[in-house]
């Protein structure tokens, strides 16, 4: 199996192709739509869900068999017919057309594979086994759901805002780098309360919202350091 290059693609406004109108094709289509892609589905028949998306103008449906011309101008393609002969033919044509292609459940025919993704707002945690066991990747992702709850979406939003403020106060590249790293460290600092455990994200979010400048701290990279007020451990 190849050593895949992990990357997140910006598909907003990009034209993508899904060949296959079954449940798998529907899942791939919805994932692409969530990323802002313009999706065309090629299949003689489609699921009611895909039909509804087409009727609502969210996707284009070409109710026929795949043609090479369907790949023109595409950023990427997904072959999801479930027919190995058809899917492999789509992959071969895509490669000749220099379009990246994913063949569902056939990693040896893929230019890229899709990980199992945990999403919490703008936080995305991707889990991949390199195509060796998608089921294992899904199980690991399910276990991570208990560690990274919905509150992490708010944490990412807050840390992003604080990072902008901290970097704006720095005057050097090194200072900006350290500023971003320091905000992240403060956001995830573990905090304990006697007799119980609290999610660090809740406490960190509260601390970040009450941040203060410490004028007595030495400058780092041409700026002053963040000072997080000390909480009373007896109170949440």
C-alpha cells in the first residue's frame, strides 16, 4: 500500500464528479456538498435523497451512463457504482484526463482515499488506516467522539480569535509563531477540581474569555505575554 500524503483540500466552488447513484454515491455527494463543491452525479437511476438534491438545484444529475466528457473541468472524481468493471473504467479514464479519482472500496485503484472524519465545527480529526481497514478507522473515530465533545467547536472559535489578537501584538515572525503556540497551550492546560474532573475545554474557554495583559512579564518576540487569571479550585 502507498504512503499517502495527508492533506485537506479546499473544494469550495470546485466542480466534482460522482459516478453512481446508490447509497454510497449519496454519502460521497453529501460529503462533497458539505465542503462547498459543485457536484454532478452520473447514473441512470439515483436514490430518493439524490433525486431531492437534484430537484432542489443542489446537484446536477445526468441520468445516463458515464462518458469521458463528464470528467472535463473536474477537480476530482469518485467512482461509486459498485460494479468493479465500470468503476475501474472510470478510474482509467480519469487518470488519462489527469483528474484525481477515488474508487470506493478499491484502494489500489485510487489516487486518494477518504478518511473517517470527526467534525466539531472547524475542528476536524481524520483517521485513516491507509485503506487497510476502513472499519477500524471508523471505530477509532467513534472512540475519539467521547474525548472531543461538541464543546470543542466553541474552543476552536475562541482560540482562533485569541490567536489573531496575540499575533497582532507581535512584531516579529518568531513572536507571531510563539504567540499562536502559547494561546493553544493555554487553551488546553489541564485543570482539576478536588473530587471531580472537568473538561479542560470548558475551563480553558472561560479563562481565555477573561484573559489579561501582564505588564510585568518579559516581552516575547516584541510583545507582552498572556496572563490567565488563576481560578479558585473550589469553584467551577
